[in-house]
């Protein structure tokens, strides 16, 4: 099985780190994985995106022309990437910022009020981790339990004091999505 | 010049993979290969390599210089190589054009060096998207004069850890510049990688380097040979060296060629995309295989000639407008039928796109066989 996910949003929303965390967690699970950041001509405050491919087999291309999943943290990203989503694909939307009235009718939309949920944890900085938790619940790309177990490693050295907060954020997102 | 190798740059647990960009992994592999001097000038999409070297080479007390231009960087490589250093520079397409004069001098002076090209869309300034359009520049020498460089074309981040020490080894062994021909995608994407099998290449006796002639006869390294006879002899000497490379250094990989009725030829990222396409074609019982040159020069011509005894259909795929196909035509020399799909300008074709095109050509070919 192969899944392709595009993470998108404003620069500064933690879009690249969301993708990097997923890719890293998938690698620790022993899966094949590629992570491709957009390295185009970007401006500060502009949009950022990255593509993560997770597979049980060797990956041919790290580019996802028709991804199964999209995470859109802002309106421009939603408008742009909903168009390349595969029919029947899932788009996870930051409901705090994105209006989904114009969503295509052949895709599923999952709205997560990430900013509001993050504020309850005391900082909007973890909005991206809330979104990642929700994506994992809705997509099953990787094992959530394994990811939580590996969180220390995923966050890297010197981030030990952030493990608790990130764990909480991931769980908030994961639990927000109902079966 | 010996270098101590430290594994502290990446999280150095043995057998544990780390997610790294191709650029960073290339840098670490170069460090582990004993690269003692790196000179570079920034250009997307290879900047992370320069950035990585800036940090690591300084940590290790080795030489890192961000030069004032690509031309300066390649000439610093020449200077370091003259003094016996294991030297490297890197750039992307427009910067590679600037380096060609220096590469010609390195080849003429028979100096080892490793030069990385993370190819982007061209010609001119082009764009910063991945491309394969520097193939002919790399495989034909690139600069002026009758010379060749060995060209290694890896297709994954992990493969970089094999290719980089090999590049340094071949450069020293043949006293010749070696080009690592990547592309923006290989440089930018992250994949799991480990460095467990990276060993510094052996040290070759360097009885030609200029280290001060105290206590020994003086040496001279130069490419200016006004005497035409002397220049011709020097050229033939180089040609004999290139012939030895052609005999001994061809590297390639085959994929599902045993029963193949059509053989795809693709390299680097192109070969990866082709592999994805071929897997789909195989699910529909289309007998398609692939030859992937790992050395773009010397090109695995003999292998294709061997396949041409039994296979009639060859399909060239490249992210350029028709460069690799020239080598395939030369190798097949009129045998077989060559199909072509190329996309220049920094476009990255998808495996599905290629699957459809190869599939269509395969059916066309089988109809032709029947009629």
C-alpha cells in the first residue's frame, strides 16, 4: 500500500515539520518513505508545502500529482490543493482559517478547528501537531501508538521538555476525529 | 593528506537510518570519504550541501570556503588537488557551465577532483526544478579539448553513500575529475539513509603533487604544451586512460530484463520513475525491463549490444529533450527499434504517465511484429 500526502499552509504554521514528523515516524515503523519539501521561489509569509510518500514497497517518485491526502492549513492552500486531490481523497482542513464552501463534491473534507484546540493547550504553536494527530486517525498511514512511543526520537535531541506538550496535541487531534 | 573520520555529524547509531536530504547525505558521505577540502558557491537546488559542509568541515577542522563564484570554487579545487587534498565542489546547471573551464584544466593536468551537479531546468538561468538536461555536458567532457570525466548517476539518497566514496576513489585512481550527476529532486528529497558501509577510499601514492621540492627534484603540473607533438602525445596518453576507464569502470543495474521484450533505458531519478511504471506494466503481463546506467560515462554500451541480440524494442526515458538517446543510438548502432519519451524544462513526469506511454508503445511494437 502506498499513500501520498501533501501538507500545505503559510510559512510558519509548521507545515514542513508536520510532514517531516510523519515521514520520520513512518521510517521508524520500517516503511519506505520520501519527503520532498517545496523549494520554489517563496516569500516570507507566503505558502509552504511538502509531500510525504509512505509505502510498503520501494517508492518510484517522491512527487504526488494525485495525492490521497491533503492537509490545508490556510485558504490559498485549500483552493490550490483540493484540485489535485484524487477523486475520493481526503482533505484535512484547518477550520479556524479555511472556508470550505467551495469544496469539490467528490472528495471528503475533515474540518479541524486547530487554532481553538491549540489555544486550550496554552499555545497555538502546536496547531500543526493537532492536525497531524487528526490526519493519522482519519488516514491510518502510520500507527499512532508507535508514533507516541517514538516521540522523543522524532522531536530530536534537546526537545525533551516539549514531548509532553506535543503528545497532548497529537492526542487532542487524534481524539477529535470520531471513528 | 590524511583525515580522521568522525561519525558525529549524523545521529551515529549503527544500523539506524536517519531521514536526510540527498544534499546533506552527500555531504556526510563526502566527509566520511575523507574529503579534506570543499569549495562552493550557493545555487538552488544544491544549497543544503554547501550548508552542510560549512558546518561539518569546520567541526572537523577541515577546509571549507564559500568562494566568490563558481569559477573561483573549481579553481580552488584545482589548487587543493595540486597540493594532494581530496577536494570537492558542487553546483547546479548554470554554475556547472561556469566550472567547465576548470574541469578541462583538471583533466588536462590529470588531477583528481569530485564535482557534483544537482541538475535543474535549463538552458540559461532556466528554473530550479529537477532536470536531466546536463547529460551531454557531463558525459562529453563539457569543457574544451579532448577529455572525459567519469560520470556517476545515483538514483536515491542511499545510493549516494555508495557513489560518493566511489567517486573519490576513481578520481584518485585515475587522476581524473569525477562528476556526480544528480538532479534537484535527489538533492532536495529526504529518504532514510545510513552510512554503515561508507569507508574512506584507500590512499593512493601521490608522486606528482606539489608540496615543495626540498630534498627532491622539482615537479611541474601544467596544461600549456606549445610543442604540438608533445600535446598530441599527452592527448593520446589521456585517451589510453579513458580507454582503461571504459574497460574497467562501467557500472549499471538491470531490472526484470530476463524475459523482457522491451528494455527501458533511464538513469537517476528518471530510472526510479521508470521502475514505478514498469512495475505497473508487469502487473498487466507486459514484458518490460530496464537497464539503468550508474556510470553515464563510461556508458554501458556493451550491455545494450548484448541485449540487442534477443530484444528488438528499446525505450529511452529522460527528463531532457533527447540527450541520453544519443548514447543508446551509438550503443545499438542501428540494431533494434528505439522509442523515446523525454520531458525537458524541469517537468517531473509521473510513473502513471510513463506507464501509459510505454504501454502504448509496447502494443504498437507487438502489432508491428505480428504484421
